[in-house]
């Protein structure tokens, strides 16, 4: 009997883990390479002050059920939780602190005349947004229009400045005027045409939040206990159960194409073997390079040479382009840059009884230029999640994020046994005091942690969708190659899982066209 075909996956974030799992379930021998010491990418957790907290993605958006189906397949359904209802989140701007209108999409209001929307926009701004229903459905649409330009054209500048910009900046680390509408919200233009207005289109795409609008913004998400790191941990464990190798601390250096069409991958590993993802500790990759190909060792690490019939690049677009520039130069040049925006998070554990009343609900998004606040977002985790509140046992967990496009990150000078020393901690305390409208100081600080994500957030600029279409055509000629990740599928866990679920329905990729991962 011939041995199973081999697949090499470069990148161990959520997209890479899903692709590796998919190929393993198809009966292939899978080797996953991850440059970092653990898999999971931006879905990660750390213990701060004795409390397990998310230091990356904290939840997924409720969509068409793809994530929920995956969670059930992984045996994690009993660990799914919803945020606390009735508290909502806040928008902070020069206009003040307001309750975020529920039921919107990327800040676009579903009901422009709702009390919450009128509070933020004022009567004039709300009427301007409501009046967009009188515009032709095609008004403002053009192939390269940005999210900011489109919403401003239909609903007015106040909607962009006070609703869309805080959400896009706080959650996606982007400027709405730099995001291509077709890439960011690809279903929205057709929904506007079908429903006649932008507000009606948002309601059609967010039916759950529209039906339960009184529950508050931010409730159309789910999470896992104790942290979201359970998801990559379970994916890695299932991959290993099906015979897959996971080589962490192993960076792909180059890929080449042999005359027979197989792929050669050269990688360098400094920490090959056991990989820990989330709270699940996986066993060592006992077979190592012996089952994967040739390896040469040195005092500083091991060079690994792998051969495979299938190659999946689940790495950032610039890394994928570099790896492919010799083997497939035309495809490499077609990969869009989708520049990354670095984000710095500051997690604070506080003993502050004044926060028991959740003065800013579950958190806040901050508009650029808000006087006296440098943070772009704050999550009051113990107010948002009941399981975090129980774990904190009377303390409060607050997480602030920094890093809008064009803004310099505050310097990470944190130090000390509990990470509480440094000017960045003072900055976070000052910002939290303003946003939460509660005086907070070092006497209440019990622990802190600063985390920097250099490449987690990407901005699909004008032309991104056209570039993805071109890549799809080129990949049609390369059925043994896949390019996956948020830069293709769209931002968020739900988009990436849906893209992988669609790919799973495709027959053997060695004989069929590879489909594009669309959100």
C-alpha cells in the first residue's frame, strides 16, 4: 500500500490549525510549523494576579453557526458562555460618554432614531442618518469605496466620527477611511440593494441583535471558559490524535517546487518538540524530523527539510509572498500587503469596590482625539463575563488597548514581580479612571501585564478584494497550494472558521480547484 500524502502547514494560528485539522481528517500526514513557542496566534491567555485572562481575542461574533458547530465537534460545547446582558458598552468621545447603540454592524446603526443612537448623534445627526432610506440603493457604491466614505455618503459624518470610527479603531485598529468596503463587509452592498437602505441592510445581516436590541451592544458574541485559548488547544490536540506533528519554535525559511510538483520546505527550529496551546499541554512531536524529512542539527537549533504533496501557507501575507517569490513569482507579486497595525494591551487587576457597579457597562470604545484619553478601547472583563468575575473573587480585571493607525504605541517599560512598575501602567490607570469615571491609583493595583501584538491586526485597503480575486484565479492553477488566514477570509474567528468550513466541503484538492476563502 502507498503511504498517505503529506501536507505541510506553515503557521499555527487559528487558520493554520484549522487547515491542518482539515487535511488530517482527510487522511493525510500533516506537519505544522509554528515560529512561536506555542500555537494559537492571537488567541492566547496568560495568568495575571492568579487570574486566567485572554490577552488576545476574547470572543467570537455570533454568525451562521460555523463556530458553534466547530466547538461542538471539539467537545467544548459545555464551555460556551455569553456576556452579561443589560449592561451594554460605552462610546467615549469629545461629545461625552454614551451607551453604545445596540444592533449595529461596525458601528453602522440599525435603527438611527433609537434613543441610544439619538443620544450619541444628537437629533440632527440621527435624522440625517434616518434620511438615508430616501437615497437610491446604489447611492455611494463604487468598486474601491472605503467603509468611511460609504457610510459618510449615506448616513453623514457624525455616524462615521461618533459610531464607526471608535469601533473600527478600537476593535480592528484601523481608520474607516482606509478600509475597503468590499473586503471589510463584502455582504453589505448586496444587502443594501436587496433591502433598499443601509440601516435595513444592517438589520437583515444582524437579525439576532435586531430582535433583542434591548439586551445591549456587544451581546452577540460568545466565549469559552476559562479562556478562548481552549479553542486552539483543542484543535492542536485533535490534530495530534490524528497523527499530525506540531513543531513549535520552527520558522519556515524557504519553499521550492520540485519537477514532480511536490513541495520542499526548509525550516529552522530552536524549540522543536512539545507545544503548549492555551490550557492544553500537548505531548512531544516524538517522531520529529525523522518522519518529516531530513534534519541537520547544531548547537543553536535544527534545520529541517520537508517534502510534501500539499502546502498550506497560513502566515501573514508578506511572509507568504517572500516564501513563494522563487517558486511562484507571479503569485507572490499578486499577494496584497494588507499592512499590519501593532497593538499594545495592558491588563490590570484591581481591588476597587467602586467598580462593582460597572460604571461603564462592559467596557468602552474611544474615538480618536478624545481629550485626556490615549487608549482606544477598554474591556471591563469582570463586568462582561460572569466566569471571569467568579475567578477574580472580588477583584476587577480591566484591559486597555493602544495602537491606532498612525499613532505611536506607548513604550512598554513595565517591570517588577507583578508587572506593576512603569509609566505605561500609570498611563493605563489614568485612562481607566477617565473611561470608567472612577478614580483609580496604584494603591488599588494588585497585578498588571503588558502584551504587544505586532502583526495581529491588518487593514485591507482599496484594491484588496480585486487582489484576492486575482489570487483565486492564480491558485486555480496550483491545486496543491492553499493560502489561508484573516487577510483572505476576513477579520475575526467567525470569518476564518466559516472559510475553513467551506474548504472542507471541497473534494480532494489534488484534483479540484482550490476555492477562495471569502467571508
